[in-house]
């Protein structure tokens, strides 16, 4: 993605932030409001999740698109929240091993280049007993009309939405990832192409 495309995509994400957040608000409050310690959010975008974090938390925002960073800083300042914004990818998180208490991911694993490598990196930077908290859209069940539609549209969708893959079995990857405990709930959302979702956490 070129510089102009990155800038345009940042504005598109910012413009759609409120409507997407409204759909996920209930789950975000439940998952994010009581998180404590050092929080790493991968693919932090324009800061849709920042309002849910405690002001006493240390928040690190990992975002590969530098055009998103100014939005993140403005949102944090408006909330009175201190953040550290870093450029990087989930497949190679630029943090030390066992350095964070919580990792948060919202609609990110759909667009990383390598889901398994990203999940392994998340485990690496988490402290023992730490949690990976996630809200991700996943592939529909096999041999359904929706799964067929997802498979047909995946390339076009990826081009339109910055490499987002709508037919990934992210829940299966998390279950087999080696976390000591994985708790997830499958939910349906209003927009069928990116439904169902998996919502929950994995503990190291």
C-alpha cells in the first residue's frame, strides 16, 4: 500500500469508527474495561478501543500504518490517556519477551500476513498468566451459502479493505495455539459477510 493509499485508508477507518464501535460496544465494555497493567493493542487503527481502557493502564499501540498515529495520539489526549505509539507488524512485535500483561486485538488477525506467526508473537510478549483478548470476524461454517460467498469475494474484499481475509478460521488457530486456556464465544453480527465473530480471551 502506497503513502496516499495509507492516508486514505486511515481517514476511511476514522470515518467508520463510530458505526463499527456501536455494534461492538457491549462486548468491548465487558472485555476491556477491567484490564490492568501494561496493555499492548495490535493494529490499534485510529483508537476506537482507547475509550474502554483504564486511565491507570500503560497502553502501547502497535500500528503498521503511520498515517493512523496522529489519530491515535489525538484520541488519547482527548481521553486523558497516556499511550506509546509504535510502528510494527503483529508477525514481528518490537517488544521484549514477557513484557506485557495484556494483548488486545479487534479485527486485526483477518489482515495479518501470517496468523500463526502473529499469535506466536503475541504469546512471546505476554507475561506468564497474561491474557490475549480478542474480537475477530471468522469464516462461516463449511458447506454454507455464506462460506461460499466469502470464498468468492475474498480477493476483492482484500483489495478494498487492506488485505482483510473474510474466510479465515481464526478461532481454530487460537484453539490450537498452545495457550493454557482459550475461552471464546461465537456471535453473529448484522453485516453477514463479516459474520460470525469470535469474542473472548486466551491465557498464557
